[in-house]
């Protein structure tokens, strides 16, 4: 079973008028269906990144790893003792 990654769906026939599909979706991505199968996604410009993503610094990455370790270590210790 294929999972559709949006709440908005359009058929291939509806894609003849893409402006209407965009209006109905409210700027969200639309799954395009053909014969009850998802054949792709129609993604409006406003649903895409408008600027370059920021790259995390090494300090931010290390802090995130440390925070994750602090949260998961008690569970790992508990499982190790079982």
C-alpha cells in the first residue's frame, strides 16, 4: 500500500487546469492520481524553500548529539540491565 504524503489530491483530468488545483490546495503540495494510484506530486512555488537552508555549525551538531545522548542514555542503561 502506497502512502500519500499530502491531504490534497487531484486527478490527471483536473491537472488540465493547474491554476484551479493550486487555488483549491491553498498553496500546499498536491498528490496527482491516475487510476487510483499516485503518479507524482504537484508542488506550488510557495511550498518550496524560498531561501538557501542554513548549514549547522559543528558546535550546534555536537550540542544536539549531547542532548540526544542525555535523553536516551537512561533508557539504554535500563535495557542493558534487563
